[in-house]
C-alpha cells in the first residue's frame, strides 16, 4: 500500500474541482470532460481558504458546499466578474452622445446663420459660388484627413470601380449639387425660420418617393403622418407674412432633390455602408465641378472680385464651419440612435427659428407656430413608426 502524503512528508497536490468528493445531497450536473471549467489550476487550497470553502475533515465542503454547490459554483456566487461592463459601455455611449449632440446642433445652426449673414448683412448674394467653394474645400479637407487621421478608414471597405462611380456616385452627386444650390438660393429671398418650416416636409417627400419606387408600403398610419406633416407645412406657408414665390419654389425643389438623393442612396448604394465623411470624399469633387460649371452663366466673375472685400478670414472660417459639420455628423451617427437624431434635429430647427427672429428680425405668426408644431409632431411620429 502506498503511504499517504502526511506520512511521506510530501505536500498535498493542488486540489482541482474534480478532486473534491461530492456531497450526497449534491445533485448538480458535473462539468463536461472537455469543458474549460474542468481545469482551474489557480483554485488551490489557499484559494478555498480565502473563499471560505475549506474541505472538512471528511473531505466534504463546509458552508455552501454542504448545500450541494461545488467550488466553481461558489466562486460564481461570491466573485463579481465585471458585471458593470455593459453598463459602463452604455454610459460611455450616452456621455459621448451628450457631448456630440450640442456640438452638431451648434455647427449645423452656425452654417445656416453664417450663410444667411453672408447673403444679407455682408451683401454677398452668390449661393452657387458659396456651395462650390464649400465643396472644393471639403474635397481637399477629406483628402487631408485621409492622409493624416483614421476618420476615413471606412474607404478601405468600399471597392470603388469606374462603373460604380458613373452609375451610382455621379447621379447622387448631381442630386446633392442641385439640393445645395437651390437651398442656398432660397436664403436670398426667404427667412431662415420659414425655410426650416418648409424642410419639415422632407419626410413626406421621402415617403412618397419610396412608395413610388416600391421601397415603402403606405399603411393607414403613414398616410395620417403624411397628412399631418403636409397640413402643418401648408399652414406655415399660409401664415408667412413675406412670402416669395421664387424662394418658395427653390426650397420646394431643394427638398425634392434632397429626398430623391436619400432614396437613390438606398437604391444604388445598397450594401455599401459609407458614413457622411466617406460619402463627402466621393461626392465633394464631382459636386464642386458641377456647381462651377454653372458659375459663368449665373454669377460670373463677380464672386471672385468681391472675395477680398469680404476678407479671407471670414471666407475660410465659413468653409471650416461647414466642413466641421460633416465631421461632427460622423460621430453623431455613431453615438445616437435614429429617434435621438430626429429630436436633436427638431431642437435645432426650433433654435434656428428663434435665432432668425432675434438676429435677422424674422416675424412668425401664431398660425405658423401651430402649423410647424403639427409638422414636428408628424416628424416624431414618422421616426417612431419607422423603427
């Protein structure tokens, strides 16, 4: 017979979970032979003493082990293995959203108010040049970011071919260019507040175009949302004191172009996930060229002559704010959900309308407030229904 460890003076071997005798009342299922939990070299007798689960004189566990729980089960109960990691991640995401949303709202509002300030207060009524200038700076900026940062690493996942560029990027770029030109032209004759009210019609245009391409099935709820937003925008237009048909048509077609662009992105770029900055990398050069082609026939050389009168500081800062908005949009999409983005957009529109009244003397009638409230309610309902 072999002598016991105490008689031979040798140290007892490490006690693995599989070495412990099971209590008669232990009905738990033993670990599978190939299970990772079947081997735990750090669970020695010292570990058991620290956890209060020393085996008794007869080799049985005291405490919870007598109630039918093995060493691993007891460790699971007593050791808190990073239970707060998902909550910390969620809290970190909420914190980043709380930081980026005010920045996005500030930059988005600043771009609109800055352009309106250029057109009205500084007497620089050249929207086609401004959009061409912004897109040219964006084309340069995205390539600088591509070379110096990892913000455009998403381009590595996009296999851009000549056929894809001509059939997808070019048509979407044309719609994007038309949307920017028409929207900026509308600021020459319409107030900021009225334009923001008209932009509330964008979800309706997207719904109708999507239904025409059979991408969206209109149900009773969506029809009610369409009527709610349309009625609200109609009331806002009816209550406008300084209504200009030319500006109204420009903004209406700008909404149509922008809605068509968003639907075409869904159709033509299906399967290609590009954030706003990667999209701008492809769209900015072609849009800048398209816009520049209109310059000789619309605004001529006058914007270049007036450039130095405005000053390089104002013009460069104006383009920097516009480009910063596109960078902020990348972080905003990653930090917030669709409904949060909609609510942030609603708050931004209200802030813009208020700022327009304070800085540019825009007047708002009670019927416009009521109509815009209807449209905002429809926008939130639309986002909730599309979740």
